[in-house]
């Protein structure tokens, strides 16, 4: 295990080496990641990621907000998959409350969660390919991503910070024509994935830059806490959606893509296959979308409909009470994890019985995945660092919180 | 759906593989247990945490081979003030368990679990940074989120939300 604990890069070890500072403002670090490198020529001797440039203290802020006011904060942690974070948070609060969610809301959550995964993977694929030098893929990916964002806007009124999932259900009934638009998208999207694959999968330059580069074994990945495609690319067959299902994922049929090699190419293949599986889940969700309410029947927790508020005194009182004093959550603690596009996203929430969370902790998949960087890169070339950072798909907002 | 009350009686829960393993190894290492909302929590003695983690990881009946998370809760002003929380996941058995260590506010020191899971490195640095818990045996215990020269530990309950100005 000792080889997995990196030696800190503080000063050059020998005369031959030098310290190179990469970032925090570097286009290939996907945000504000600073990497300290000790290099011998172009070979990496030691590497140390330095984070915290985007720390905004969201966990502390959560402690001063009502439970329902935390939902918009969770969007801002990981701006590429806002709904996954919404989902994880609301599931945790619902578990604390012991709240039952109607089937339609659960299926809407699955549908939107998979759309979010597609959105996130498209940004990853585009930027990762551009880092390595394939410019065109970026434009192709953002063409489809734009359509996904437009659908988000249609549904929730927001392109990125959707806050669509609420404690007890989802915030709005999907608008007329929304499902048709999603079905259209699900119809042509697999062809578009073929287009990306045509550009990359068989491309010899892409192969040279990714195959055998930045490898990590399954044992090392588990020991370092890596999850998601970073772990599955090394041959660990584990996906929270299938193995510890939440939000009625057990009712969906899908395959979990696993690759054995553990290199950049394996992680790329896992994510591209996930795009196809996600669109399959979207189709199943559309076909089997149940009828019924989109919010749980819990007037003390869930905001009433606008219409009821105008006609019923009781609804107006509940609305006033939820907005002004929040809803009380029984004391206790839960850890809820979901499979985010990057791995295991977890929320640990402690309640002391009041209407504000006593402690909210986000288990960030990227923070753990980033720890694999030294194992992947040491002894390799400087250019491989860029490929490795891209392949673990980091979002600094989530790492620093 | 009303919540079932939490079970804290160790006699009822000692058939759980993780608790059984810890009790057969060292009965004094388990200070308490709690089963609430389908989640198992084991309160582990401060001095036993590293061995307990290694034991639960290597025992084939438990196989908690993945460390999901390390975090902390500050119960200021009551004592013991801090609870360091370890979320363990068993990939082969698809199970979770939570270990907790209670620490006094005066000298919050606990053994690092980096020798057991190297992945605890960043998590423990974060807890050190934001709560001021010291992990003995950690290879590089420096601030990770806050600037190097920051004073205080922001996630402590006696630290104001808007900071010191």
C-alpha cells in the first residue's frame, strides 16, 4: 500500500529534476486545479494535485439554511450534473423523514438523472478529446448537449442550475410536448454516439494517446477510493444503480459497462457505452411513465399547488409555515449515495430535529478519484498528465465545494 | 410511513457480521451500536479504529473493502465534542456500515487510516482542515481546502457562518 501514498512535491530531489507548476489557470485542468510536478526532462518523477481554489464553504452554508433551501446549493456543487446532486440530497432528506414518493416522481427522477448523465458525459467527451488534440468532437458533443440543456430549460426553467427535484417529489409537472421532445432525442442520439465513435474509437492517433496510458489496477483503484467509470475501467463491476438501487432503478434493465485494461482508453470506452445505456434507460422511463401525482402527500413538507393555495385556507397556512419556518426533520443521520456520472456521490446528513440540517457533508466522487492521479502518472511523460486528468473527469466545483 | 425507532441494544444486533467480528476480536473496542433507518452505526474506541478498519476490510465475512467517506460532526458545546465518521462499503456484499469515533474537544487526535486505505488521505486532510482533528500517522497532514495561513477551522460550530471580520 505504501506505493499509493504519494511523496509530497516540495523541493527538487536531485540536481537533474525541476519543479513545474501546472495550473490553477490552465485550460486542460478542467477548472482551477493546480498540479505540482517534479520532472526529469519530460518524465514525471513525482506529482501532487493541489486543490481548494474553488472552496466556497457550501457545507457550512447548508447548516444555516432550511432543508428546502439547500436544494439550489446542491446544483452548484457539480454544475455538470446538477440533477444527480439534487437527487442525492432529496433522497437523503426523504430517508430522514421516512417519506414515500409517488411512482411518477420516481420515474421522472430516473429519466432526468439519465439525461443529466448524458449531458455530463458529453461535456467530458468533448473537453477530454480537445485536451488530447481532437478538436472536432467538442463541436459535435456540444451540439447534442445544447438540445439536452434546452430540454432542461423547458422542464424547469433553467438550463444548468435546475433545482428540479424537491423533497417529496419534483417541482413541476412536465410541460406539454416535453416527452415527445425527449423521445425524438432518444431516437437520433445513438447515431450521434456512432459519430463520436467514428471520430475516436478506431482513430490511430487517439489510440496512441490513450491505450496503455495512465493505467491503474483494480486493487489500487479500490484502495484509493476511486469509483464510477474510473473504477469500472479497471475491471471492478460495481454500479450503485444496479447493486444498491435507489429511486426505483431496480425496475430498469441496463448493462453496466466494464473494461479490464485500466487505461485512459478503457475509461473512455466505459463512458461512451454508458451514453448508450443511459439513452436506453431514458426510453424505458418514457415507455413506462406511470400516471399520478408528482409530489408526495405530505402537506407539512411539500409545498401545496398554487391553485389550492388560492382556494383552500389550510394550504395557504402550510405554505406560509414551510416558507417561514421550514419543516422539521426527526433527529437522526443518514448516508445516501447515488451513482453520479463521476462515481459515488454521497450525502451524509445529520438532523437534530429542527428545520435546519445540523450537518451536511457531500462525499465527492472526484475528490477520491483525483487521488489516483499520482499512481496513474508517475514515471510517465508530461503530456500523459493531461490525458489522465481528462480521463478521470474531474469537476473542481465538486472537489472543493 | 412512520419511522421505526432506532435499535441501540447491542444484544439484539450482535449477529451483524461486522459487530460480531469486532466483539470476537476485542469486546472493549465496541462502545455502542445503533441501527436506524436501515443503517448500521458502530461506535468504536478511539485507540482501536485503525485495527478495526483493517479487520473489517480483510475479514472475508465482512469484506468492507471500500472506504466511501471520512467526515466529522461537531457537537459543540457537549462533550465528547467530535464524532469522526467513517462510511465503509463492501463491494462484494453490497453493504454499508458506519464507524464512529468520539473525541474530546481538548485534544482531538485519532489514528489515521491511511495505512489501511490510502484513499483516506484527502478526506482526513479535509477533516483536519475544517475541524482541526489531528490524524496521527498521516503522511502529509496539511490544509487542503483553506489557504495555508488560515486561522481557525470553519466547520466547527463555534466558528461563525459569516466568518471573522
